């Protein structure tokens, strides 16, 4: 397949941990501007796929192409600079720093040692932080230490930390897990707003949420691709019904 | 750290107060109230404070526990001692040796000429450069080997401790080149200026205080830059920092080398003021003592580290004069006690007291306003971590 239209092409991706293949010969393609949801039962390898794309885990075999860059040989921070943002399953923020500082550190400037030493908190940084804080509902908590935030607020903060990087591909690992109903609604709203001009890869269990946001769905099972297509198509696929939705 | 972005500068009003008080103590009160013997002793303790400050940077902020800071202290100290020893070993002064003109311990070890790596230490300029850059260079080699492979935490601490042991054994073993277990002793002049007179001791004491303040201000600048906040972030969530687009290992390498440089300056000041350098200041025991000074002062407070060093050493001197055999137990108990009861050391106690005072003042002032937790948040941000003795 030609990959010029795809923002992300994963081909023949395999990773084996001591002989156990967590991801096995997986191929899928994500279009520019697409929202793709990955679903699958526990242990299907969903989080591992995200780990592989963002360089946290090294692939045993296969290729991950982002536009025209090959990710399998790049380091984590290089992948970030290429335009990929990753949100972890449990909120992963800097709890000893304030909300402002959390966002500021994620601002894509001063990434080298001396860049960081000479980094100036100028108007562009401050405006950008305020803009993102407003977007993630944390405008009034800017100078609060991040560990005092609620679980949902921490999730938002991490999403905000990705947004300030302005990534072309956003990867979210269970963004609404552990959120209250109200927070969930706000988050869906937030995601709809921020996914306008970028591609998104989401892992999610909440089917209502999947229905709300997904353009296409990829179903994984035991590290392999089980089914792919619209949610409607996937839901009616007998293989999927058997391993996942039926239980 | 600041509560408002507009006041974000590296030196704030409260810092002026804290630095001013320390300067008052070190520049006015102590020199006026002590004889030169005691003041020289304070000067010696202050050289340990350089190491304690360096540990605040790499351990307190960066989460990198080094149990081998004595190595860098020693590298600085030995560089200084080599220069002074060469100057003290003029052919006239060493005429009774079988090979005049080389340091006495070399003569005792049947060496007949100065080893090649001693030669450049004829030059004071080279010596100063060596003090400043040899230790960071050595630290760089260690740090690149460890941090690029993502070795950290306890493993790193153990490796630094092993390095401290190895270097000590090396110094003791190579007696002819290093002076062995006695170290390099009988140092006399610095570029012709006698460092043993009372006057020289006063001058060196003030030089040491001056260097300490320079080191404190430089460290303050580093910690208040974005790099300081990044170090805290790395300590808490190394992975997240990577996925915010930073090459984490570079930052760890930088702060470890920077800390090594500060320690080396302290070592050089030690040699100048005490008049010798020996492996007893390089090994595991002094390296761990330095960590205790830092912990007692508060491992997140640069100035706290200075007070911690002074207090523990004052206690050590008093205690070991009265009960020499009990001192080590007392030191151990002190460390455990501090870590359990005051995880943020003296600085933590100070901040808690100030906070209490502040809240009673503000609550009596304005009963109408609802309580805002801004001051509390601010002072907590200044002491970001409350978990005791957690190196990673």
C-alpha cells in the first residue's frame, strides 16, 4: 500500500518478551485527521502498541512509519519532536510542581541542557500556558501543586501537557478511566475540540465513549489484528462478538 | 518557586534575607567571636559545605544519590596539594634527600624524578583549571556510562560508593605517586605566600566564604532556571519527561558534573586551609558523612546544607572531644532521627515554623476573608518532596 496518505503506517509489527509475543505481526494504517480507537480484551496488547509507537518499548520486528520517519530506531524524545504525544493510562504528571510549571515544562522550547538553563518565561509561553489551562478547565488552579488536583483534573492536566506540544498524532491510553460522569462528559467535549486538526489514537473500554468519538475501530486479540472498520462493522463481526463483546 | 509568573526571577526578597543572615554569621559574627584556631576549623567545615550543596543539587533536586562525592572533593584537593607540594619541594628545601627537588614521599619511595602527570602542576594556572575541570570530567565519564544506559537509583548509589572505595585503594596503593595513606602533607606556600601564618588563615577563611557564596548563587541560578524544575520532574516521573521531548540522561549528566565541580572547589579550599590532603577525605566514610550533612540541613535547601554541615561538625567536634567512642553512634542516630522525624531537615523545620507563624498572623489580621491556601502552596512548592530518604 502507498503510505503517503497515512499519518501512521504500522507494518508487520512484532514484539516478543522472552518468547511471548505481546504484539504479533500487526499492521494498521491511520489517516491524517482520523480518530482511531483500539479496543480489545485485557492483555490484547493495546498499551504495548502505544509503547512501541512512542519508543518506550523496542520492536523485535516490523516497521512503524510516521509520515516518512521510521520510528523503530528513534529515541523517545526524538519521536516526541517528530510530533507524537502520548498520554499514559494512570495520570502521569509532575506532582511536586504547580499546574503552571507542568504545562511550562511541556512547552516545546528549551529542550537542551543549556536551552533549559537559559529558558525565559516570556509572554508567548505564559499566553500559551493560560490558553491551554482554560481549555482543560484548570484556569483557576494554575498555581496549585499538581498532587492536590482530583483524579479527573490530573487526567486533564496530562492531556493539556500534550496539547501544548501541539502534536500531529495524539495517543491516549484510557483517557476517561476513573472519571465521574460529569468529568467524562467534559472530557468527551474536550477531546472533540482538540481532535479537530490532528490524528488521534485512543485506547478505551467505555463503549459509549467509543461510539461518541471513533471514526474507525481496530480490535486486537492476543497481539493480533482481529477486525477493523467502523464501530457498526466491528460490532457485527462474529469473531469480535465471540472473543470480546459477547462476554 | 514562585506563585506568580511575573515575579519569576532567580533571586527574591526572601533570598536576600536568607543569604544576608548567612553572610552576617560567616563574615561578621564568627570571625569576631572566635580565635583563629576555631575560625580555621569553621573554614574547614565550610569546605564540606561545598559538597553538601552539591548533594542538594544532584540528590535533593535530581534524585541522584551519590555516595562517592568524596572522590570529587579529593580530586580538587589533590590537585591543589600537588601544586603546593611541588612548591614546597624546591631543591634547596629538599637538599638532604637523595634526589633533591622532588616531594619527600617520592624520595622515600625511591623515585628519582617527578612523574609526568605531576609536571603541569608547576603552573598555578593549570592547577586552577585542573581543580575546576578534572572532577567534572571524571564525573562525566561515570555519568555517561551510567545514565545513557539508564542505570539509576540505588544501583547508581552503590556504583559511586564502589568508585570511592576503588579510588581510595588506588591512592593508598600508589604511595610513590600520591603520598599513600599519609596523603600529601607539609604544604607551605602558595605562589611564594606562606599559607601557615595566622594572617594567611584569615585571608583563606574569607576566600573560602567568598567561594561558597559564589557557589551558592550559581547553584541558586541553576535551580531557579527551568533546568531546576526539570530535575524535580525527572526525580518524580522520568518517563513523562522523556515523553515531553527531553533527553533525560543529558540533564542527569549535567547536574552530576556540576555537582562534581562544586565538590572539587571545596576540596581545593580544604587543602589550602588545613594544609594537607589525604585519602581519609576521599573514601566511603567521608562521602557518606557529606550525605548526612546535606540531609540534616535539608536536602532541598542550598543554604540549609551550609547550616547542616556547620551544626553536625560543631556537634562532632564537641562530642568527639568529650566522648570519642560514642561519636559515631551519635552520628548514626542523628541521621536516622532526622530522616524519620524531619525528612526535610533544618530547612523543613524552619519552613514549617514560618508557615505556622504566617497562618496565625494572617488569620488574626483578616477574619472576613475566607482562608486562601496560597502561602501554604508556595512554601510547599519550595520544599517539593516530603518523602524521606528516597533516592530515586
